[in-house]
């Protein structure tokens, strides 16, 4: 079975820094530590309101990081220009509502097809690996493929928030979507809301190639340290895979 990559999202290191407006703690330092602890990539979401990650963070990550950077971004002209300037390894296209606390749902790749098409095309043409952050839904998978994105990231937020029978049904939706997406030639990633407790069922879906995990890892770092938090997640993912 192919190795499951771990992308560590460092947004919430920046959230803590922004609480005081200074330069500590540094997302770049966290990214370097994550790489040393076994992260295969770093994810950072440059939001339109710059509430956590800043333009300078993206610049310094791009300069210093030796593992792939995945820039999460809304599909806007401003973000496209920034992506084309920095040329990260990957861009994950997410919906963005100003009032939301976090990315609340997947992007409507089908409903916003005409708006998204030229943006995805420009990023792909620039050699950036584009992924669409979508709900685990056949219509969204078909639309992502038709948009020309080589990758989709399946939103695991609903699965993560559910319990019991409902969670099982939502896990099945992710599984079915991962299999269908692979069958139409998409590379499958997943993420949102994953924890030590709920990661293994998702990691066991062998079509999934990468998980992007942030909030829980940074939260857990308060108790056990960032390195231990990432190593534990890595271990749980590897165990689920064998
Ligand atoms: N993937 C995407 C596209 C996201 O927007 C987020 C949240 O920023 C994550 C993964 C990580 O989610 P969490 O912080 O809940 O682990």
C-alpha cells in the first residue's frame, strides 16, 4: 500500500502569534520542526482577512522550507496573483466566508464551475498542483475533474463532528468518494477536524494519499509538544495503513 503523506497545517501557530500581534510563536519555526518530526508537507491558509497566516509567512515558508508547501486559498484574483508569484508546490482551493471560524464546507466546484475554471487553469498552467476542497460527493468529484484539477481534498469535517452510526455513514461517504475519485483519475487527499481518535478510520482508506491536519496537532502541542504531537499522528496513520 502506498504511504500516506501527512501535511501539517500551521495556521493556528499564527493564530496564537496574532493574539498579541508580535512575531512569536513563529509559523516558520513550527514548519521546520514539523518537517523534522516527519511531516511530508506544510499547509498554510492565507485568508482574505489575514487573521492568522500573513503574506510574509508565505514568503518566508517559500524561501526556507525544504518540503512541499500547500497554499490554501480562496479562488480570488488577489490570491491567484499571490500563488503565481510564489509558485508553491500545491494550491488547495477552498470556499471562504468572512464570518466563519474555519472552512465550513467544501467548495461548490459544480455550481461555481465557470468562475473557477480560468483560475484553476492558470494555476495548473503555472505548474502548481491544484486540489479542490470538496464534500465527498460524486457531482463535486466530476466537476473537479472537469475543471482540470489533478487532486481533490475530501472534507472530513462532518465525519469528524459526528458520532456512532451517523459517523459510520459519513465515513462510508468518504470511502465511496475516495474510490470513485480514484477511478476517474483524481489523486485523493482528505482533511478537517482529524484527531488522534478519529484519524485511523480515514487513514485506512487506501485510496487516500494525503491527510492535512492542523488544529488538533497544534492544540495537542500545548500538552505534549509539537514534535510529539506530529510523531503520534504519524504513527497512528502508519498503523492504520498496515
Ligand atoms: N484542509 C483544509 C482544506 C482546511 O481548510 C483545513 C482547515 O484549515 C484543514 C485541512 C485542517 O483542518 P483542521 O485544522 O481541522 O485539522
